[in-house]
């Protein structure tokens, strides 16, 4: 054991602020501003988070500097310090922390791909594959009733059963969103995604055997189970990606969930072609084909690590967190990234995971909750899914033959997929706010133009072509903004303890509004006719207004910085004396070091 009689001098070029996260004292912040030497005296015992006990502010500063890689001449594996004029010891281990250096993002990309193939891809895929077998399943329902009870169903009765089969998917998604939070806390993000495949495999088995069993009820149960699978994936996957990605890739990684959702729509449209599985003899195989992406996830995802933040903050396993970071980054752990996670751990220390109803009562997150409720609801109420309803009608009016419409419809899914990729490239350059606000603003414009085109389609010869152009531009605007950015926000504006509950709220709002839209849209069409997109234009306009006036930019900011932005909204108009104390944090200036032994 090595004892060093040490006098510490820290040379600060700009500023070095140490507060409650690194050093827990009864005094206020120890600050050294300007150039020169900072002198510290021993006055009481202090603690340094994960690194052991320090018994002097000087050593607290030295520990911070060593964690940043400045004191390179000292032994970094295990150093025992004895501060001059004190009798206390301090053990400091930094064998796993290195200076910042560029790593390899290949492992992170592979993890995102593995998880998303069996995750949010299923949401888009299971929406799209229900279009092709509509007539076949309706005939199957009618035949089942006739064989069982010798009853010939009327058209509206068949439509009612079919509507139940389609809409029950949303209720299953709502159930999945509600259990996603507790599952992600209990089992972790990665294991929850793996366990989620139980619902998927059961769903595929029921769909595959429903025709042989002559039971349309099995199809309904199958849709409930695959809805639960999609509800869990839509909540847990963005959380997993946001917690695993570095700060500069956090938005792009979380946005990949939307990319795979759009890719799932395209894939479902392609597989649903009559030449593949969209024919009458193969519709049961089409409904069961979602098991293939789930099987790929089961074979590949176990090779990747759990979320580093979950391992450290929820499980308290620092060694596993460092190993996970090293595997995902392809290099030694960067000091700044570990500092950010440790800071969040210190803020969450002693706190249990929040429950959804607790977030509604907590004023500290009032505007965060309002934001995710507003934007998650707007994502479904903006009419993007409804635009697909008009696609067949508009394409037919434009003179495209019915046989070719199924191929043209694939272009709509490809359009959204392309827009999400473009959004992924722009999100870390332009930020979240401008993409959200710009996306909703453009959707407002195209909804108005589309309404005008529908009004004059029988009076002006070229209006159907304008309607067709509006379909593609509306989908493009949705994909470049709301489709991707909305899922990123709960990861960035909520702390680790509140994040699962926040995703439960956001997911519930998304699925509830999806179900509502499925139920009321036919009535909007019948009652409003060509003006049915006016309510959607109003939703898009109000959403753009909300984002522009309320939502702060989160690009490249730490959780503490984002929390401070919302803190101003949550306690607007109150005197500073009435505000709760801000969370402890530290800011590092440019530091040089010198030691005298």
C-alpha cells in the first residue's frame, strides 16, 4: 500500500465549479475563478459518489481532475492519498476511465438493427399486412358463421366483425404500453424486448392455425397479442436506444425506431402483394409471417449489452455499466459520458421509479407531461394514417388501373420511409424543435391544399393529380418531423426514474388516439365529405404553435440543462425564494494541474 504526503495545487484557466454531485459538504459551492492557484483547507469529511470517501475539498477537486484524465503522472489503477495535515485516507480507482477518443459506432448500429427488427418494425408491418387480405378474411368470417349456425351475415355485420379484428390491435397496443414500464424496470430494457417475443410467437401460432380450426375468434386473439407486442416495443425500444447511445447520437439512435416502423409498413405492403402472400390461399401465412423478424431478434439481440444507464442507475452495477459502454462504443469509456451518467445517478439516488399518476401530481415535471401528452396525441390525430384511406380513391381518380394501384400504394410507404431516413440525418444538425414545428406546419399547408383539390376534382381536369401530389407531400412532412422526433422526447426530457412512467403515458395516448381515429374517421368522411381534412389541419396548426411557443430545444444538451429549461416553465412567475433548490451539478472549465510531493 502506497501512502503519499500530498499538497495539491490546481491551476484553473477558466472556471471549475464543484457542487453536490461530486462532493457532499455542508457548505456551498467551492469555486475557483480566473487564473492562478486555488488553495483549499481541510474542514470536514466529504464524499465523492462512486469513488469512495474524500476528506478534503482539495482531494475532491483532485479526484475530479483525475477522473477527467489530467493527472496522468499519478498511478491510475489504485492510488491511496494521505492529505497533508490530515489523518484520513482516500482510495480512488480509475482503471477503466480514459480520455476522450473516437470509438467505433458499428456495435451500436448492429444493436439498433437487431432490436428494431423485432421491435418497432412489427408495429408498421402488422398495420400494413391487414390491407391485402381484407376480402379473404371477410369471406372466411361469413363462411364460418354459415357452417356453424347456418346464418348468412349481412354486409354491415361482416364489416362490423372485420372492424373489430382491425381495431382490437389498438387495444392490445394500449395494454402493452401500460405494462411496458413495469417490465422495463423489473427485467431491464434488453430482456423486456426478448420476453416480448412470447406475445408475438403466440400470435403467429394462432393466426397460422385459425383457418384450419375455422375460428375467426383466433384471429381476434392473435391481433390482441400482436398489439401487446407492438405496444411494448414502441415504448421500450426508444428508451433502450436513447439510454445506450452517446449524447451526439442520442436523437439519431432513438429516431431509428421511426425508420424501422416505416420500413415495416413498406415490407408489409410488399409481402402483401398478390404475387407473394396476398392471395386467397396464403392469407393465414401472411398474418403469421411476423414471426420471422421476431425470430431474428431472438437469435441476435442476446449478443448485445443492456442499457448502461439502467445497469448503473437502476441496478447499481458500475462494472457492468462500464463494460456495456466499452462494448457499445468500441473503445475505452469516455470521461465526459461517464460523468453525465454518474451525475444522473447521484440525482436519482434514493429515489424509486415514478408511477404514471405521480408524474401528473409532480409540479417539477408538469410541462414535460403536458408536452408528451400533446405531441403523442397529435401524432395520431394529425391524419397521417387517414391519408392512406384516400390513397386508393385518389389514385383511381387519377386514371391508374386498379391492378396497378397496389404497386403505387407501396410508394406511399416508401415515401414515409425515405422521409424518416432524411430526418435521421437532420435531427442532430437542425435539432428537434425545428423538425417538429416545420413538419406540422407543412402538414397544415398540404391538408388545406388537399381539401381544395378534393372540392374541385370534378371541375378541374388536373385536380386529381394535385390530390395525388398532396398525399406524398403530406406523408413526407409527417416522416421528416412528427413520426421520428416524437418518440425521442421522453428519453431526453425525463430523468431515469421518471422515464418508464413517461413512456407509459406517451404510449397510452398514442394507442388511445389511434383507436379513436379508427372509430370516428368513417363518420368524418360521411359527414364532412371533402372537408374531412379540415380538423386535421387544425390539429397540425395547433401542434406547430405549441412546439414553437413551449417546447425547448434538446439537441446536444445534458439532462440537467434540459431540466433547467423546463424548470423555468414549471415555476414561471414565482419568486426565486419560492423555488425548490435546483439539482446538484458541476461544470468543468479548462483545467491544468501541478502537484508538489
